[in-house]
C-alpha cells in the first residue's frame, strides 16, 4: 500500500546529545577550587547528558504549530518529588518546611517511570532521607542522600539544605507526583530554552518599524527547538507529545460524534460538551480544555472549507478551562468532526516523522 502523503512536512530534524566538556577555563577553575578546598571539584560537575532537539514544520498553519509549542511549554506531564509536612522531622529550627519542600520539588528526576499509567501520585516509588550531623561543622544535605527506588535524581551533588552540627533531618516518606507546567511551572517544567518562530516572514520590529505584523500574515513554516535537562529521553518526549494530543483530540471528537446523534437541538449539554444556537451561530463549549486545541480545530475548519461564514476559537474565561468554538454553518458539527479527524491525522504524521528522525 502506498504511503499516505500529507501537506504538512517535518524537516531538518536534529537531535544532539550533549554533556559538559572540560575546557581550559573549566580546568583552571577546578584546579583553583581543589587548592583552596578539601574536595575534588570534578565530582561536583553534572554527570548526566542532555539533548538539544530542533525541527522544522512546513506547509502547516498557525493553530497547529502554536498547539505544538504550547504542549512543549506547559502541557506535557512531568513527575517530581514532594513531601507532606507531617513526614518531615528535624531538631534544626533553621530548617523551614516550605523551603525544604520547594528544593525537593526542583530536583530533576528520571521521567521514565515504569507502571506510572498517568497516575497523579505514584505509590510504587519508595523514597526517604535520614541524616544525622555528627560533626562540628554545618554540612550539606545532598540529593544523593535521598534513598529512592523506582526512579533516581540525575545529579547526586545538588544541595537540598544545610544541617547544623549535632542536628538531624528525617524525611520519612517522599512521594512522586505528576503535574503540568501550566499549573505550577516551578515544579513541573520539563525543558530548557524552548524556541519557536515562523520562518516565512520577518516579525515586526517596533523599534525599527521593519518586518510584518502578525495580524497581516499567515505563516506556514515554523522552527522549533528545546533542550532537555538530562532526565528524559527524546523518544519519551515525542511519545508524551503524541499521546497527550491524541487523547485530548479523540475525547473532543467523541463528544462531537455524540452530539451528531441529536444535531439540530437549540441546546445540548453533557459532561464533555455544551452546544447552544443563537442567530444561526453554534457555540460549542468544551470543558477541561484551554485554547490550545480549540484554535487548532477552528483553523482546520477554515482550511477544509474556506466558504464557512464564520468560525473562531476562544475561552469562556481566562481563569478556567472551558474552550469555545463559535461556528456559523448549516453543517457545523459535520465540519468540526472532519476538522478534528484531520488534526488527529496531522498529529500522527508528526509523531511518525519525529520518531523517524531519532533513528536517522
């Protein structure tokens, strides 16, 4: 069977594995530290490697490209360590539970956790910490002092807190929780230096009055790049991107198909979709979705049928997650179903091309 051809294309995929290289400047710094401190400074350098990923999307549209950007920035699931106050014990009154918990949240842990199954709390992970400072000096409590099974912290030399002489710190039960950057960027950020820009027009420069304003152009070619933190494989990133998009698009598609059984009703409401009709304009409200996918679907509707009288995406309010699509057409629901299916096909094609880039 011939391979399906799509307008969208993924090109210039670059995946570079990187690690700290000991430059002459770094060597000189290490030697200086070793002369003045009773340590081997090389042991303080991160051991994990990280990846820098680049790719280019051509023959696409803003809604799809921006949806990929938003997913990478804030809508991929991320695991981190946390603890309840009741599970922290110490006799060092200078240790603040909230600061200790925040430092624990920020430790980058390996994201490939077996049998996680999209649970918000991973009960299979066992972790604790028990430190007694029997010296006469303040000591560093390090990430390597955490005893953990089922995952690991990528660097054992990250300072968690400092413990005074003769004091102890116990963290009896440390949890692994899952979340998203859009709710808490401090705990659940996955990448460094995410970059995104259109390639087929020059953005407007307000200082020099050059380039084109975004409202006047319709770019179709986009550059993406991101850098991992050494705690996730690129293949896992692409799987997460694909699964999140497909799961949510399929949920929306099923809600449109259910409404199709009762299409024509002036008002329709279920847990997954609300539809109302006023002045021949259908208003679709999709709970538990923000503007990411509603914009993608609305713009795809226009690409499939440029004769649509009106179609636009929005959100109900900026402090909740209820996406909205307004569309004026006699076959509104049929068009939305076709557009969502096309979006699913585009996501599947993107995933296939990105994973092919890993093998190459």
